[in-house]
C-alpha cells in the first residue's frame, strides 16, 4: 500500500447523500422497512453496474440517523435509476408515498437526500495509509504525486478527457 494517495476521478463527480432518521424507536414496523429497502437497493445496484453506481459508504451519524454516501457515474444515470420502473426504488418510493398519504409515517421516520454535481477542479482528496475509500474506491486510487503534493495542485489538476464530438444534423 502506497503511504499517501488521492482519488483518480476525472471530470465532474456526482455524489448522492441519502438517509433516514428514526424519530420514534418503538415504530420498528415503519422504520425497519425503510432501512431494509435501502440495503435492497444497494444490492440491486451492485448486481447491475451499468446503472451507474460507482461506490458507496454506509455511515451512522447518530443512533437515530443512518445514511449512504453514493458516487455515481453521471447525473443522468442517477436520475435514470431513480425513475426506472423496473428498479426497486420505484416500488419502495410508491410504498413510502402511500404510507405518507395515509398519515402512517408522520413523525415516525424521516427520510432525506442531497445530490451534488461537483465540477472538476472543485474537489480533491488525500488518503494516508488507507486502502481505497470513498471517492478513491469509486474512481480508483493513485499515488498523491500524480496529482500534486499540495491541495492547491490537486484542485488545479485537469483530466485529459477527449473532447466530446458534436452531433451533426
């Protein structure tokens, strides 16, 4: 393992933070399906890499709050999964909306997400004596020197992506 590394991300980075908060512990029958649904979606995405999930990190913010940091190939693939009728997300969202409409979830469990499209030059990463983690697990890990010793150098790094060909009529 190389001592100091960075993520080998190229271009924009798509990050989704998604989670839940248990508002009432005794309402297990309401919050447990939400938690299990997230695990089912992550398994589904792991079995179908073409959907675009590159990596994820499961985190606990408190005994009540759990979330997943997800790294996606593109915002189009993230939106595509969220709206795909054949994906478990579609079914889970419909169930959640029915329970919410019926007033069954009110105050029992909270759900949230935040999505970010981070332009190249607006992110940097450093890992010391770490296996690939987070952004580096999603995009690959390279020795720090390939992007620069200092944060300002890593922020200034630009990938050598080929230009996108324009479509002609």
